[in-house]
């Protein structure tokens, strides 16, 4: 991306919440409606997702559970996929709240059908069904920033409606600055209420999508595509055996990597040591620096994980102080451990570690969080040799409708026989929204800064941060020795 397109993408990073209207310009083929009770059923659920009834009741989201008008789906840190009464499919991301205002298809496509939804936060990907085929006003998704009118297409909504990706079909996005036509494979962002919406991620046109498969499979939508360009609904494979992810971890002195953003836009990132306080399940709530330079307190935990030795996670609130008044936090990514390696274990460290967990990557611009990815979605390896002073990193970081590959090499700090700090200092970040280049900017690194953990040096963790056309991408990641 260069020239005007790059300028548009940079402006799009300053996304603010504004009202937009998204209207269908052409439709994808319709799914055949299936016999589904009420508004729909849960086709797949994982994690701590819940279905909240209009009467205040709460049910654990589970496969086969019926959902009705008035219900609210709260995925929390999990995921939910819905098969709707009109044959549509919806895949809800973590940290998403979707209210089913009025969804009915009892008499088929006779004009009485309704598909009214409210996306209160988060995002989803969907292939719509038969509702709206005759009258597109019968299908509507309300969000804090948009009213989206749809009629039989594949699309994804993120940032509470401030960003829309079209998989098949086409839409127009309009505000007081004008209308922008958005085709298949394109993403549109709205810089502000008076500027014309800008396309910031452009790809080749896709052929028409195939009809959905036979009813009632367990599905995953993701970004998987069939050879002819349509979304492919496939059985969800078993998750890799990455070990427990929410084990308790003792509080105490230790090492941690932190990347933070204050509500005024102040940024900080680094690797530090001090007192760590963990809640149940290994969620970090407080870090007090050993030497009084920087303290993180009152953490509002959004997602977290721990295998009992190393912990990782993300805050969406709390405070940071550096000797002065505490500053409110917008976002914090962390990874660390109270267990330090012995000098002998560190000296003999040589081998490969694989990712066992990661915070949900955030996309930010200034003090604004534009988008939040999925916890524990980062994959990759870290190859280490302490005596040879070599570090090699390979990560895949999925976020929004794309992903990034980070590769690089680095060194250990080695200021003492027990100095377990390392920095990945040369390499590259590549991805569809990198434009001419994605720019890593972790201080002293700049790709990844981290520590080795565990008395046997079998764990590692670190933070990454880089600039892309969609915003500044930040996250934390934890590793475990392959042989462990």
C-alpha cells in the first residue's frame, strides 16, 4: 500500500465511534432454512460463554441449547457459534455481547419474518439466511456505532460496528462525508463523522460463495475458504494439547514483561522485576517494582492464563504510577513468573520452546482501543542457546481479519550468570496490512523483550508491539520447552 491508500489507512487508525449506515448492494446465495426452535440454537460453544435471558436468568452456552428473542449471548472469554432459524450462521468472538431483539421465522419468507439484533460490544462473522430476502428492512444489526442493513451476504463486524469486512456480496457505507462502495474482500473504516469512509484493506474479488453444507454440523467460520472462494464450514478440530491454562500460581518476587497504555495515550513497555500478586487461576492483579521505578495496581483482568509456572494476560483498567500520582490505564499486556532459573539451568539452556498461551492482541490508535483479538490464538516457537548467546523467534499473530508473521533473532542480556533477560532485535513483521513495512517498537528490542522462567529454565515469556496500517498491535506470549 502506498500513496493515497497508505494515507487513508493511517487516518483510519484514528477511528472514533460514529454512526454509519451499511446497506446491501448485492447478495450472496441464501442458505436453506433448517428446523430450528425459536431464534436459533447453539451449534458450538467453548469457554465460559453464557446465554442471559430477558427474565435475568443465566445459562451456560452449550451445543444444542435453544436461544430466543430477548436472549443475550455473552461470550466472555469463550466463543459461540449459532445456527439461526432462517438457516443463517453466526460466529461470535471472545468478549462479545449480542442481544437477540426480535428473531423469528415461523412462517418462512412471507414478510412477517424478523431478524433484529444488537451488537453491544465485540464482533462476529456471519453468513446470513433467508430473513430479508424479500424485504431487507426485516434484517438489521444495531451497534453503538452503526446500523447495518444486510440481505444475504457474508460479512464480519468488529470494533462494535466501526469496522466491517465483506466476504461475499457488496455494501455501501455512508455518513455525512459521502458513501463508499465496499466489495468482497474489502474492509472499510470510518475516520470520523464528516470524512468519507475509507477502504483500508483491499483484496481480489472472490467468486460467489457455495451453498452452506447439510444442517447441524459443528462449525467453525474463522477465515477458512474453500477453493472457489466461499466460507467453508468444517468440523472443529480438537485443540492442541497445550496443558492447563488457568492454574493457580503463587504470589512473590519475580520477573515480568509489561506493555501498557494509559487513558491519555501514554505508552510504556519493558521487562522488570519486583513483587507479583496473583489471584485465583493465575490472574495478575498487582505488580510493585523492586526499585520503585514503576508500579501497576488494581488490575481489571480481561483475559488471563497460567500453567502454574508462567502467567500471561491482559487488563482493561487499573493504575500505573512512577513515583507521582497514579494514572488510569486503558490497556495492559503482561507475561511473567515468580520462578527464576538457577545459574546451572540457565547455563545449559539449549533447545526449542513452543507457545502455550497469549493475551488477546489489541489494536490501538492513540488512547483508543480499536480492536481486540482472541486470547491464546498466537502460535510459534522460540529457540534458545544461552552459552552461544542466540535467540530465534517465529510467531503468527492473528488479529482482525488478517494475521501477522513475526520472525527474528536476538541475544541474552547476560549481565550476570542468572540474568535471564533476552531481546529479539533483528527480523521482520509481515502481513497484509503492513503496507510498505510493519514497524516493531518495543524499547531495547524492538521485536520481543522477555525473560526465561522456571527453576529448570523450561519457560519463557515476552511482549511484542508493532505499528501496522490498522493500528498499533500489542500483546504478550508465553512459551514452554518442547521436551517438558
